[in-house]
C-alpha cells in the first residue's frame, strides 16, 4: 500500500484558493470558504472536544476557531508536507496559534476518553484512495457518522420507547463459557453450511441475526438467541409468520415496534458508540458492548461478552460471488445492480470475490478485533472475505471441533 499524498493548489472561480488532494478537490471549485462554512455549520454539535481530519489550507479549522469554542480542537495532519503547506498559506496570519488547537501527526496515538466529535469531510476519504493504510479506518468512521446523521432521530425514538419496556439487560455467565457457540449470519455461504448445524442445538449454542432466522427455521434449527440491531421498521418482516419464541437480544436503538411485536423473552443491549446508551448504562451500572456497525459484528461482541471462548462463523461472508448478497430464504436477499460500487478482496479459499464499501468496513472491524480477542474464532465461508487470524474450516473439521466440546 502507498501512503504518498500529492497536494496541489488552484484558484477557484471566485478568486479564492482551493486545494486538490491526490487530484480530488477538497473544497469547492467555485466558492471554497462558503462551502466549508456550510459544512461546518451542518456537522458540528456540542462535544467535549473536536477531532478534525486533515488541515489542508485551514478553511475548516478557521471556521471552527471563529466559532469561539471553549473546547479543544485537535487537527490530524496526514504528513509534514500538508502542515508545511498550511503554514505557508497562512504565513501572514497567526490565527491558528491558539492554546485550544493542537496538531497531531501520529494517527495511532489518537485515543480520546471524553466525548469527541469526529469531523471528517467526505472529500478527504475519497481523495485518500483505497490503497492508503488509513483509508479503511476512516471510511468505517465516515459510514458510522453518515448512518447516525441519517437515522439519528429514529434511533432516539427507538431508544426511549425501548426503555419503557423495562426489559433486563444482558448479563455475563460463567457456566457455559467454554461451550462452543455459532454465530449465524445471512451471507450466501449459509446456503451450503446451514446443514452442518442441524440437530446440534443440544451440543452447541446457536445465535442468529434476524435476517437469517427464517433460514434456520426452514431447516428445522432452533437457535438459542436472536440478535436485532436495525432501527428501521423493515425488520418486522424478519419475524412475520414465525412462531419461534427464543431469546431476543436487541440493541437499545433497534426498531421498537419490531421488539414489541416479538412474543418471546427479550434482553436489551446498550452500545458503547451511542451517547444516550452510555449515559443510561453508567447511571444504572449496566454493561456496554461494541456494535461494529452491523448486526453480525454486534452478535460477535455479544458472544464475547457472554464469555464464549470458541466462536464459529456461519454466513458471515462480508462479500459474495455473482450478484446475490444474502442466503436464499433470507428476507434481506437482494441483487447487486450495475450502479453499486464494488471492490475485490481475497476470499478464505484464496480466490477473489466482490465486496461493497459497507461490507468491507465490517471486515475492517473484524480484522482489528481479531488482533486482541482471546476467543478462538473459525470461519465456514469458503467464498467469504478473509478475516485476520480466523482460519477456514470444512464440515469434517467442524464436526471434530463439536466433538471436542462434548468430551
């Protein structure tokens, strides 16, 4: 991967200077400062501190400083060349010399324990390019920001409605922590591997994402738990015509109507990456877990929290061949059209498969999680995206693994 970044200053239509990063405009070609001002006004919220990714010519930072924040503003510079460019452009004005402004050059050392708002212009992510080592991490962060911005109001409504239910929170357990668990997602590989777990409910603990529930039930498999995270009402179709009443683990911001309609026992999950959930959990001494941005990654965090030391992934493909994104019978199944932005990644069997930016962001989360997890994790998706330190196993190896836990 290359980390080289090329900067180029041009004159905008209104006479101001604009900036290109790897031949991508970071500011408008017409009214750079005006465009930045609108973006800052729309993005900034109250926070304990702010982290701006990229300084460029300083337009975003200048807007933030002019707002008169009493909170600290951290600015990440991609390299010394960017910082030198910024200083040279502002050589006759020292507005940026401020005790509330700090410049950071080492991304790995950014670790904030307070409420920090990430300010990440979408142009920066695009300009960085998929081959830059920071691209996946920043793209993952940007997707989370866009998701919250799009669904924030729905999430807040769900949160307050779900609290009214007074359901128990998740709790850790010890007695089954060495028992093997299976995380069943709805990727295309589940079509071939679902039969592996038939009749094993008494020997393994099966947890399924809502989108794969009907696939299991149609194969006469009853999971131990179901995980629901989506804020939208469309999740109701995952349970339509289903009489199963196993344990439902739902995110505090999951669609409250879907949760209310479910007849079985329910447990609420409070997530680390949502301020209202963090506040509530802190007030009542409740646990928090990471979500990773998807129902599959949330399910993995749940299994870790519950204490499972061995986790086998089913249908957690994070990619696909052809144009089918999910397993047959999953209500989430869809076809990729020609307008979808596709990328190519290595599969567990060494071949190349397609993935999307969102699926790749979940792969990024898993790759980082696998660097620190103590659990032994295995993958059954032959044509699924390769996850760091997670070996592929076949049916025979899976059966041997299950027998190991029975002895």
